[in-house]
């Protein structure tokens, strides 16, 4: 009889233990989700920016993958785990020479083991058209 009561209690407590363990997940908190690069010239526009973040959760944070919306945007990150309470950053490079003119909005999707699996970052700005170079002819006597 005693064994049956212990068995029933173990079965009843098991889901509570599993729930308590699953709540100990990392949480990623970025200082800002948007970077405004302002107005840049298309022929010289390579913009580097950083997105700083902190692991505000209870276990190690791992960034698995980062996807960008086009080939003009590249992201780099540290593959080491970010411990609870620690901070790190992602470096994003936007090459406007490979983008169109006018207003731009480039998205960076960050996938991690955080409670929210995907976080979307955005770079916004305006790309000016390439200026035509004028050749001036000077007559010399």
C-alpha cells in the first residue's frame, strides 16, 4: 500500500518538476531592435552597426542562426554561450552598393534557444542615387 501511494505521488509531482525545469530558459533582451543609419550615398555606403543584447533568463543563451533579408546585409555573432546576466552583441554590415536607391528596410532574424525563439532586428535608412561624375574640359592656350 505504501509503495502505491509513493508511486501515485511521484506521478503527480513529475509534471510539476518538468514544468519548473522548462521555465529555466534563457531570455534575450536587445537594447534596441531598430538601427537608423540615416542618409548614405549609394556608391560609398558600407554601414556597420551593433545590436547589443543581454541574457536576462536563467540558463545559457545560444544563438543558432541569423538570417538576413538580402545579400547586401551580413551579420556576425559570437558562437560562445552567453551566461545569465551577461551581455554580448551582433555586428551587422550593410553594403548599400548592393542595394537599391531610396528608403531601405533590412531585416535580420536571430534564432536562439531563448524563450522567444526568433527575434527580428531592423536596419532602416535612405540610399541616395549614385552621382554622375562630370568631366570638365579646360582649354589651355
